[in-house]
């Protein structure tokens, strides 16, 4: 299984569909949008030592994703070898519907008016 969190910019760049070869090998992909909330116990282990992290970073470009920002969560797994993964995304924020995410992104951009 592969799972990743991507910032809004990288999430728009990554393909949402698997190749025909991957589908023939029974790989499945799940993309969801979420409002990020960094878990209290978030961090990495380096040489057996846990290093806490204060925020989530994009797994593609390493940009910091702040609490409250909208991000993408991607899961890829092989349905022949493993069951459907649990909702791990909930550990990193609140999963939201795609139309809600699009509206929030539009509202976060400055309005541009044309003069008539």
C-alpha cells in the first residue's frame, strides 16, 4: 500500500487514474480532499529516535501544509494482496466533499473584476 498527502498545488498535478497495466494487476486508487489538522503525535523515526513534527508537509514538494488548509490524500493498494485500507486520512484532518473543496479554493483567491 502507498499513501501520501499532497498540497493543493501538487494534488492538482497528480493523475487520478491508474495505468491500464496497474488496473490489470488489481491496483486501486483513492483520492480524497481534507482540511488538514496535524496530529499531536506526528513525526518521523530517524535511527530509532522519534523526531516530532509541528506540521504536515507535502509528500511531493515538501511544502508545509498548515492546519486548516485543504490538501489531497492519496491511497494506492493491490486488491488481490490486501483489503481496502481503513480511513487513515481522518488521522490528518477532516475529509470533505470535492465540491466543498473547490468552493473553498475559489473563496481563498482574490476576486478579480473586469470594468465594463
